[in-house]
C-alpha cells in the first residue's frame, strides 16, 4: 500500500517579542484559571509518519497550565506543548485583542 502524498509544514520559530506576548497570555489564563476561560490555541502538531507537521487550532476551556510538563491541558483532555503554541486568542484577553 502506497501512502498518498500529504503536505507537511515546518514549525516556525517565534521571535522573542512573540514568545513574550504568548507568555503574557499564558499568565493571564493562569490568573483566570478558576473561571476556566475558553480560548482558541493554534499550535504545531507533529506528523506521526513524516517529518514536519501542521498547524491546528483547538478551541476549548483551559483546565490547567502544567509548568512541570510544560503543557496546556484543555477540558476535553487535549494536551498542547507550550513550546509548540503559535497563537492564543480568547475573550479572557479583552483589551489585548
């Protein structure tokens, strides 16, 4: 059986400004964690069969930010590695959007 060709992307490295902005948003989520804010997180998902991967967006309530495992855990059980996050949007950011 031959695998059909799938396009994969390379992960984009964020600059310091973008990393700082994401960290600020993660801190805001952490401050509001009791309300379990709903956010949309765009992140790089590695392809299991080929090098590269794709950017996907998950929208759900944040259950926990685990600094030990360096992940954001969503209500539905999705674990998103913080280092793979490209963008986070949501009402919790109010004035930043």
